């Protein structure tokens, strides 16, 4: 099962990935990816409601102050980590400030599903750069990280591969990935593996990001596709 703390880490990691990938770009991307005007609907009404999440899920409360604490933990851990290849850790120095900035401009919604799956969505008031995300995942699609967390050495490896976007989003400015992470601590011989589907879309001048994760092989691609499509279409259809 993925507990609440792990869910907060999932949000922080997803948020950081989008904003860090878009950092350093001064170009306004909002006019590039949609002819539609930005929504006038308040951002907290652009994320999916409990009823709009996949069937069988239960709303998960993610208090902003706890998310900020998690971002601090994540930043401190990654800043002192060793990355292989080494160049894949270069953006981590700015992760804390970048993630904090994104979370300040985002509305977040999350839920738990069957077998401990975690569904997380956020809608950001700024656009990232999906091309840079794609290039980063291509360049660092396989990474090993050694870090110290809670007094223990953790060795983690992650592999990210391209995932086809749902048919309903073909032609949209959207990308999707499947990520597998395996972590092992010096206190246990048993590694922990997490699988996740991630989707990012730029629509109407905002970034929509979704993540579905599970700690076993129960990950449901159909549920991810449904979740991703629903999140994007809600922004597209909003006033």
C-alpha cells in the first residue's frame, strides 16, 4: 500500500518534474499550444472532483503545509545524492525553489484506488515546456541515485519509457510516460518497486499533470488513460 507520506512525495516529484523541465525558458508558450483563451473558471475548480475520478477511488487529503514539508525533505535528500550518470542530477539544485513556485500556482486533487494505487492531478497556472521534459527523459531515461534518508543509505534506480497518449488526446500537446523505480536501503534486503504512469498536457495556457502509481503490478493503464483524458477535457471544456 502507498501511504499518505508516499502520496505527498509523488505529488512533489511530479510537480518538480514539470517546472524544472520548463525552467530557464523565457518564452511564453501559452499561445503556442491552443487557440482557446485561458479559462476564467477558478483553478481549484479545474481539477477533478471526487465524482470525476475513476470509479472505486476515495479522495485523499493533501494539506498544503504537509506538501511543502515534503518538498523540503525531497530537496534536501536529492541535493546530497549521487547520480549516475552524474549530469542527470544537475537540475536538482534548483528543485526546492522550483517545486515551491509551482505548488504555489497549482490546484491539486488526489485519491486512492484499488490495491493501494494513488491518483494525483494538478493544474498549474503556468505552462511548462513539454519538449524539454521529453528531451530530459530521453537523455536520462535510466538513472541510479544513492542518497541518505532517515539515517539509512538508499540506492534507487529509475527507468522511464515513452507511453502512448490516450486516443482521445491524439493531436493535443500531450506526452505520457511509464516509470519504474526500485529502491533498496541498507536496513533491508528486500527492494521496493513502484510503477507509475505519468501524463502532461498544455491546454489553454495551463499545465495539466496526472500521475497514477502503485507499489506492485496492480497498475491499471486503462484507469490512467481515463484519468488523463478526464483531467484534460475538464480544462478544455471550462468556461
